[in-house]
C-alpha cells in the first residue's frame, strides 16, 4: 500500500501527542506559571529556534543553545539542546560587534544586521530545559541569573529582545547586495 496511512499508526501518534501534552501541563503546574509563559519554550522544543512574545505586563523569551557530545573512540555522539526561558528578560551587558545575515518571519528576505558577540541577560524567573535525544528526556529546572551567552545564542537573545522592545534592526543591505567571487 506504500504511502497510505494506517489507522493504528494515526491512533498511536495521537496517543503519544496527548500523553506529551499532559506531561507539559504537569510541568507547567509544578513550575507554578501561567501556560502562556511556557509557550516560547514549547515552540523551541517543537519547532526549533528562539522565540518570544509579550502581553501588556509580561515579556517572555526562549533562547536555544546546542551542545554536541562525541566519543571519538566509539565514533558516536549526540547533540543536546539547552533552552533557557526568561520571564521579563533584561539585557545587562553587550560586548563586541558581529555583522550577520538574518531572516525573520516578519521580513521577506535576509538582511545584514549588527549583533553583540557576547550578551548578559537576567529575568524575574529563568527556566532551563535540556533536551537529550539519547535518553529521550527533557530535564526542566529553575536557574539563577544573570546568564551569559556568546555567538549564536547571543545573536538569538538580541534578536528576540528586539521583538520584545519593538526595536527590530533595519539592516539595509540584503543578500542581493553580495557579489560572487571565484577563487583559483
């Protein structure tokens, strides 16, 4: 039958999704937070990337970092995803300057923006989630700030904070301003 869907496969997948959703609700209850505060972390888990949102009184930011553990003798490893969820984040310090191409869902094409290489951020509450594909576990715990990020994670914090503060970067230059150069 090839690509046809089996009803038992659909049922099994639906059961897993519902069980996962119930676990989420239990974690949210244990953390003692409103469900909407958990959304950026949930989006990072389900869709990847960094996420943020705000209401009149609350700003929430999730930034994802990746850490690959590899055993060269056994030639096997795994990449953990570490997601930090900040309630009402505040940038304390920025260091360095990196020019990079970014594409945001709100813009039609990639643009050159300037981001800090290192950033220090704190929040009223910080939740850390470690997603381990080897053990199939997501470990959640509260952590104390401030926290420092470098490179891609710092760029993610800066980008999402721009959304929260309404100060999206206008790069001006796009990919179409580049030119190709062939090396010998």
